[in-house]
């Protein structure tokens, strides 16, 4: 039992960071110590980013949306979300997709982003978790972005 408690303490220490949540929706993310968060920015429940800005456009956001119409399967729902994200973009490349997750790159004017998209589907809402960074440095922040996105909790 002590070994299990010690292993759990080590795991929690490795996760580190602070859990931040949106007071309106309850959605939350666990952030590294050097990240900051805002709530209610441009319709997003949560918007987070590193304080130091070492990799341009590094951010993870959670946006709560109305539920998907009844009868829409996961593939169609993901296609719709990708299309909406890429609305004003060109050179959209879907690198990988599985279930309600996708990895893609896109350009919008002179700006480019490499994105990890997760759609969380509930009866009364959709939560979009988008982790993004400049493609030039995406690989160096990929692990952090994946951990932050995976720490999402709906607050229900």
C-alpha cells in the first residue's frame, strides 16, 4: 500500500503544474508552472500559453459549443470541426485523424499553425480542445501540448 501511495505521489509530482478552470463551464486544464491562463477570451472557456513565448503561437484552448445535431456520427463531426477551423485558411493538411482527434497544419495569410484537435462530445455541449504552435518549433513543444490537452476535464 505504501509503495502504491509513493508511486502515485511521484506521478503527481511529475505531472506538476496547476489546474485552472473556467468559472462558467467548469472545464479545466493542468498547466506547467511557467504557463498562464485567461478565461472568457474571444468566446473560449480557457486560453492558455507559456509566459516566455519561446515557440511562437504556442497555446491550448478550450471552447464550449452547442451540442452536435442528433444523428451526426463522429467522422462527420470531426470533418465539420476541421472545416470550421480551416475556414479562412489555405494549405490545410490533415496529418492524422482518429475518432474525435486530429493533427493538422494550416496557413492563414503569412501565419501558419500546427494543431492538435480533440473534440469532446456530450449530450448538451461540445468542448473543443485545440493545442497549437508554430510549425517551425512544434516538435520541441509537442510533448507539453499533448500533456496539457490530455489533462482536460469537462467540469461536469
